[in-house]
C-alpha cells in the first residue's frame, strides 16, 4: 500500500466516522447537541480534505480546508448568539406590528 | 468497487438524506443546523468533482455567511413560529404545492437525463486563449475576461439585494445603523476570539483574493472571508455597523461596479468593443476591477447579513 | 530517513483517526450535552491535530506546511471558543428560551 492510498483510506475512514456522528443531528434532543454534530462534521471534513489534498498533491484543496478552518467557529458562534436571545429584546419593529 | 467510488456514493446518499431532513424537520433552528451541515457536504462534493473554485466559494459562503444569515432570520421569526405552526394550509393549497414541486422536479430530471453526452464544452477554447488575458486561473479568465458582463451584473445584483434589505427599514431608522442581535460581554471568550482571529483572517482573505489570478480563489471568496471577520468583530460587541447614510460607505458600495463599467465601456475606444481589454493591458485592468470590487463585496455581503437599519446613530 | 518519516505519518494519522472514532462514539453514546461536548473537543483538538502532525512531513515547505499548522491553530481556537459558548448554552437548556 503506497502512501497516497493510505492517506485516502484514512480520509474515507474519518469521513465515515463524522458522518455517523450526524445521527446526533437526527436525535437531538436539543439544538445544541445538533450543533455539536455539525461542528464535529466540520472538523472531520477539514481532516479529510487535508488527507485528500496531500495524497493527491492538490494544493487548492488545502486552501479550501484553510477557509473552512478559519470559519469553523463562525456558524456555531452565530447559532449560540441567535439561540440565546432573550425574548425581551424584541426589535422595535416587532413590538409595533404586534401592538396594532 | 474502488474506495473513491464508495466515498462518492456515500457522499451522494448523505447529501440527499441531509437535504431531506433539513426540509422535513419542523424546528427552524434544527433546520438551519441541517443546512449548515449540508453546505459542508456540498464543499466536499465540489472537491470530489475537481472544482476547487466552487468548493472554496461554498466553504466561505456556506461556512460563514449563509449560516449566520439564516440563524439571524430564525431568531427573528421565533416568536411568530408557534402561531404559524398551528395554522395548517387547506387541502387544496397542499395539493397544489405538491403538484407544483413534483412538476418542477420532473422537468429538472427530464432536462438532466436529456443532456447531450459528452456535454458541449468551451473549456479547450477557454484554456487556449488564457495567455491573452494574462491570468493563470481559467475560472478568473471566464469571470473577468470572457464573460465579464455576467460578473458585473452579479455585483450589481448583490447591491440591489442590499437596497432591497435597506428598504425594509422603518422610516425613522432610515439612514441609521444596522444591528446584529447580540448580547456581548466585552470580557468574555467571544470578545477574546474576535480579537485574535480577524488579524489572521484578514491575511487569509487577502491571500485567497490574491492567488485568484493564477489558482482557485478570487475576489468573491476573499470578500466573503473578510465580511465574516467584520461580522465576527461586530457580533462580539467590539465594533458597530456604520450608519448607512455615511458617504464613504455609499461611495465604496458603488465604486466597484462603477470602476468595472468605466473600464468596460472604455474598451469601445481602446480595444474596439465593450468589455474588451487593449492588448497587453488585460492583467492590470482585471486586477484594477478586482481591487475595486473587493470593498464593495465585503461591505455588501456583511450588510446583507446585518439586515435593515434598526437604530439611529448616537448623537 | 524517508521510511522513518513515512512511519511517523502512518502512526500519527492513525492516532488522529482514532480520536475521530472516539469523538463520534462519545457524541453518540454519552448521556448529556456537557459530556458530549468533551468528546467533541477531543476530536477537534487531538484528532485534527494528530492528522496535521502526521501530514507535515509529506508537505512542501514552507507554504503548505505553514498552512497546515495554521489550520490546526484555527481549529484549536475555534474549538476552545465554541466549547465554552456551547457549554453555556447547554447549561441554560440547550434550546431557545421557553
């Protein structure tokens, strides 16, 4: 087994692993559990892309992984902020439409 | 069956399952999480299809802005969601919707099945003329030399979308500041994160923009990364959106398309056709357009996520 | 020497893959959000970290190597931030305020 073959098998293995983790998205029970599965899938995806990129000497794939890693926390941060909005800070717009 | 084929089949099944679940699930937040994961899967699929340019766009858009945009929307809709859920559309509406969806799906399937095989391609021509454009990445050559009209219209569409969002502003907030719905703690972990990451993120964004001339990358992907960094700083409460009445903001927003149009129409005089570049000047002109478009795209994308102005600037 | 680096790659990548396996098992089997978070951050830090470490000898110095290290540092930073934020959310119930 050559080195690229080994790296590709490892990429497939990692991908299968994190894809199984997506069962957590189905099961929940809370949204935060679902977000964890998405986060794990992101990390696994980055690892798989790196393994693939190095195995096939595709430099652009490493840039894709770099972009994903840079923005890895972005969706989760937006999620945590969005979900923890207390009901009290209704935007003015909303209060008005509801008042009418 | 080779390993690569097995992975491809697995990815295809997974993406179908994820898409189905994202539509079927009733909770908006869960659905958005499904969609973010779906975007990650799409990135992997584009890499497997050997289209790193598209994969890079999907990684930046799907991983960064789309998720934030949808989560913001879901947070805004949350209070009305319970009321919406109790309403069930009538049988007629549901039947019509089902028929319409089935028709569209069938039409798409017929189109895909009837595509000529092998597909007609302009790729060899695009590659053959690459030398005359001065850029090394054929995708950039298509976007800014062969089909630059499309790219100009795309940039204008992004601007029009932003004007559409702004037009939703309440009269008394017109010209005010958009706001992210945050409750940030300036000493918290998020503020720390938003201080550390953006300086490196800006380098990566500019790098992705810069290599776009010769390798997968470009202004759109770079601009998305920069917009995400700006949103992160604002989301952590370390900065605020400028009022949309600011002159510098409006100038930067129109500068990109304007420079693009000026260079495009100057082509009539200098090269004999609209959007033609004089021989030998293609590369610097393409670069000028990209650099002018960059701030336009960064501002427009970030402000699209931010939504309509919600407060007046402090006096 | 090439052989030694290759063996290093194989060992590190396999160890990294093992942490993804462990992360998935933990995410699926652990009983509550905080323990699941623990499994997730292990996969983030060690899984990706070991994969990156293993790939380093196979990459071209300097640009690709630096990119790989940067990816791991981004993942560490993201993992630490997201871990804290998600733990806060999980303690409040893990979903939208009722």
